C-alpha cells in the first residue's frame, strides 16, 4: 500500500477537531518549503548576477575598495 493511501485512510477516521490540526500542519509544511526554496533560489540568482556583471574575483575581500573607493588592503 502506498504511503498516500495509508495517510488517506488514517485521515478518514480522524475526528473533526483533529482534521483542523492536520490541515494547519500541512499548511505549515507548505509554507516552510516555500520559504526554504526562496532562500536557495535567491542565492542562486545572486551568483548568476555576479557572473553576468563580471564582479572582480577579489570583491569579497576588497569590497570596501569597490564600494567606497578605499585603498585595497
């Protein structure tokens, strides 16, 4: 028996108040997954932008120089 079928059978016999809890749990799972995905995709987008813009390879070490014009360290 597939996991989804087992879960459906379990859900069918739950009392109504527990169904509300299950629904909240599922919504929280979906929200957490969306949040996690956004973080990783944001980092990916930033990395792609850095490649497209041709940021200097020492930017992370010399960011004050590139951002504010301070002398390189």
